[in-house]
């Protein structure tokens, strides 16, 4: 029985990790767009001036505040509100990842001075690299690129219609 529970826990952790890796791919461009359009120089300067352990505390705030969104989404799914649950989960997770990505980018050098954080991040990076080398991840990446390319072509075809075919 303990082996079965352990296997289920490993499978759940793997699924969670894979979803997290996939959502980081969505969150990173949003984070960069946010940084480019809302620079907030005083806030950035304040965050960069913090010592390592206050940086760690600040880094954990979005996780602490937005992690309960998953439980709310699970409750919604359990009550039959699947679309709202999926939307709540996706928005909460992407918002959390965007905030964590921005904070990590600002505080990475300070956080790496904390031995336990550097150790955990090193293992996270190794696991992420392993997932990105799997055939399933590569297939999903290729499918994603293909869909994006088809959307670009479709968008181009819609916006470059000949003048004779446009409605007046």
C-alpha cells in the first residue's frame, strides 16, 4: 500500500512539475512585456538593494498569496464548475509565475548567496533540463511552434486580403 501511495505521489509531483514548466513558457513573455511597459525604477532599485534573506522573503510572497488559488480551483471543479475552475487555476498560476519570474530576475544574484536556495535551484534546473529533453516535451514544443506558425499565416492572410475581395 505504501509503495502505491509513493508511486501516486511521484506521478502527481511529475505532472505538477511538467505543468509548471509549460506555464513558465507562457509566463516568461508576459513578465518581459510587463518589465518593458511598466519599468517602475524606484521599486526595482529598492528590491535590488535588499540583502539575500529579505529577498527570499519577498520572493516567497507571491507563492504564499497565490498558492491557495489552486485549492479554490479544485473546489470549483468539485462543485461542477470546470471551465471556471480551469480559468481560475490558469490565471492564478500564470500571475504567480509572472510575479516570481520578475522577482527572481531582480534578486537572482542575492538569492544564490543563500546555500540552500542555490542547492534547490541547481536541482530544479537539472530537473527542468531533463524534462525539456524528453520526447514528450519536444513533441509538445514542436506542436506549439506549428500552431503559432499557422496562426501567424492565418493572421497574415486575413490582414493582407486583396482590395477587390474586401467588403465595402
